[in-house]
């Protein structure tokens, strides 16, 4: 199939993949799916990571709104997935960037079955900072009400009991097994450190050009998008989220009004990571075992 996807940015979540894929989309040799994160190769996308609005109709989007940009959904069928790349022309690479692929146990195998010659890109961030950024995102979305300390204590308890979910804060910061899973199936893997991407984007993209065998990029976006902000009414937003009122709010009010309201109910003050010394030392111990190369 000429327009089969052959370039996968598989994560990690909260490691700059949105800005990264936007830069890739400016290159004439790379076609990027209008749906940034289709998650076709995750059997079941956990509700903790994403849940479609009750008013979203995937078939309607593909039939009448495509190729309007869509950040994330769960593509279910081969025909739907093929639609994402149907507008590609002579580009060398057809890309997508589903961040759950890195840790979803079945993703590497399923991508390999789909296209064994695909190239894989991973962006890995300091595991503790990634977990905290993941936590802040859920806090700002009304999905979380615990302190970071409580959340990490809970994840550490599950880690010790061998019941930790792969899509948890801690689980998605354990990189070594995830990387090895992709190395089992693919020979063309390129790993980028998030910290290098932020500090030295020119050298990072130069190495990427060599990996892909493409001409130099003419524009490089280094802004870290999807940064989480602190909610002024955290508990209220958590309750509204649990009752599903967010979907109705998004249906009734325009995007412009929602963006204005979000600015009003968020604080620009930087959220500080607060952990006890005991929890911090335990996390350092876990990351030395599970993400040895990537810890600061």
C-alpha cells in the first residue's frame, strides 16, 4: 500500500511530541496524519488517558470534517486508519504520533505486523519530571484531585505489589522495558532526549535528518506545547469532570469562549513538585532500575 504509515513517533507522553510532529509536518518529504494521535495500534485506549466526548462522532469527522486537525481519538478499523493517509502524495514518510504506543504492551508487535519496515522515533524525558507533567495535566483537566505525593505513593505501592498499570504516572516513566520491546521488532529506532530537544534543537534535528535521510528542515518549532496550568477551582472541576458535564459545556459554548474562560480560571504561577524525602528516594531507586539511562 503506497500510503501506508511508515514513521511512528511513539512517545513518551508529555515529552514534546506535539511541537515535534508540527515541525515534521513542515517538511516536504513527510506527510503527517491530520489526527496526531489515532492510537490505532492500542487495543483499548484506557479512559485514564483519553475518552471521546459523548458528542464526538468519528465516522462523521472522517466523512465530513477530515482533514481538519484533530489531536487525539481512538481509530478502530483498518479503513479508518487508511483514511488518515489517503491524502498523502509523493512524500517519503507518512507519520503519526500516538504517545501511548511506547508503553501499550501490544503496540510494537501490532505496528510491526502492519509495517515491518517502519521507522520509530522516541522522545524520552527525565522520568520524574515526565510523571509530574503528566500529573499536572490531569489536574488541569479535572481528572485528578490527589496531591502529587499521594499519587506517587499509590503508584509505588502498586509497583511493589506488581499491579502497576502501564498507563499510570509511574508506569509511563519506566522506559527500559518499553524501549526493549520496540528493539525486539524494529531495527530503525531513533531516540531523542527531551532535554536535548529543548536546549539544542538544531543538533537534534540534524541527527534526525541523517536518520531519515532527508533534506534539512527550514523551520524548527522548539516551544513545548500542551503545558499544564494550575486551576483556581481544582475540586469543582474534578466534580464536574466526574459527572460528565465537561462534554455538555464543550458542546454548548464556542472554542473561543472556552479558551477565554480557561484563561480566567487558571493561574500562571508555576506549580512546584512537592514530595517527601522518603518518596523521592524511593522514586530515584525505581527509576535507576526501570529508566537507568534517562534519569537526571
